[in-house]
C-alpha cells in the first residue's frame, strides 16, 4: 500500500507531456506520450527495457528535444521559453540518475554539494554543512563525507545519489531506476527513503522502475509505457483489478501474453 495520500487529484498539474514524439534515426521511441503529473503526487512509470522511460525523463529535463508535441512545467510550454526561463523551470527538479552518475574524482560531500556550489555559488564551508545534513537524512554518517564514490557499496552510492538529488530542496524529484542492482532489503530501504524524503520536501515525484515492489510502495499513480505511448494510468488498487492484458502481463512478469518480447540470441 502506497504511503502517500491519494487526495491529490484536485492539485494543479505540475508537469504535462502532450503528444510527445521522439525518434532516433528510423527508430521511433516515443510515439505520442500524453501524461499529467499533479503537484505533490508521486507518479511511477513502468515499462519494459528499452521502451523509452529514460528518454521520457530526458525530454522533460530538456536533455533531449521532442520531435513533435511538447512538455509543460507549471503550465509553461518549455519549447517557448527563453534559455533563462527554461533553466529556471528545470532548476526546481532534483534527479537521481539511473547509473547513480556520481563524479568519481569528487569526494562524497562534493558530489552532494555539486549543484549548491556550481549553480547556487554557495561557499564551500556552507555547502559542506548542508551536504552532511543531507547525507544524514539518507542514513549516512558524517564519516562518509570525505570518502570517494569508489570506496562505497552500490547501496551507499544510491544513497549518496539520493542526497545529491535533494541537496537543493527541489520541488520536483526524478528517480530513474532507484533500486536496480540492489538486493531486496536495500531496495526496500531506498524505497522507504524515497517516500520519506519526498514527503519531507512536499515534492512532486516521478519515478521510473521495472521493480513492481518499488512501484507499489512509492506510487500514488502508476503509468505504463508501451510501444511509445502511455497505455494505462491508475492507482495501485486499480492496477490489481485491471483487465488490461498488457498491464497484467507486465505485473505478473510473464513471458506469455500480448507484449512482444524480443529475445536476441547471441
Ligand atoms: N541518445 C540516443 N541515441 C540513440 N538512441 C537512443 C538514445 N537514447 C536512447 N536511445 C534508444 O531509445 C530506446 C529507449 O531507451 P531508454 O533508455 O529510454 O529505455 P528505458 O525504457 O529507459 O530502458 P531501461 O529500462 O533498460 O533503462 C532504446 O532503444 C535506446 O537505444
Ligand atoms: Mg532507462
């Protein structure tokens, strides 16, 4: 059962994707994605490997430009904004990248404080203090602050990534596969941390995962991406009752059903 309140359907839309298309060469990845994420809501996108989940996130962040359609943040169409306005809209988003994406040459606290120092021009002493607070918030002791990413386990790196994502107290946080590569217990720890940090910040959250336990735990609503479109959106309760054969197959993790599973033999 999700820990978030479900009474968020009247909140204003924070992020909207309107008929977003994105192809790479002849490969169509997004083929008309429509999606609304309401303020304060935790929305989870599920879908198979290579279906375009990360591409969707990158289109919202402006790291990729949709071929057609558009993305709105706070009702503003990103493609019509000036460079400065665009940066402002994006700067309210914190991001936990799929790979963790820590800078190996920077210490843990410098990773966490990166945006505070680079974008907000905060002095190092103040930034380190905040970094240590954020590390504590994700359950890491001060002693970790001066170590380097290479010294940490996968679970600890995820926590550092999470501390970095929340360092600027963002209004919106994106989590790309936050539990991939972690054991089930550490996955659950990270899920709980996501729920508690998002709650503490009162943030809007968008998470991408193929881990259904994680989705169930952190989602107010779940959206499924398949063949370039959002084919289903609903609450966890609705997920368990749906008769949609694609959703049912994905949730059951079954190799048989309507979803085309490409199996490449090396
Ligand atoms: N910059 C790029 N250039 C070319 N192709 C790309 C690029 N980014 C993504 N793709 C392709 O787009 C498709 C979707 O990629 P994406 O990373 O969004 O998948 P995903 O749903 O996040 O998968 P996974 O669950 O494995 O992370 C893939 O076929 C990928 O190879
Ligand atoms: Mg991905």
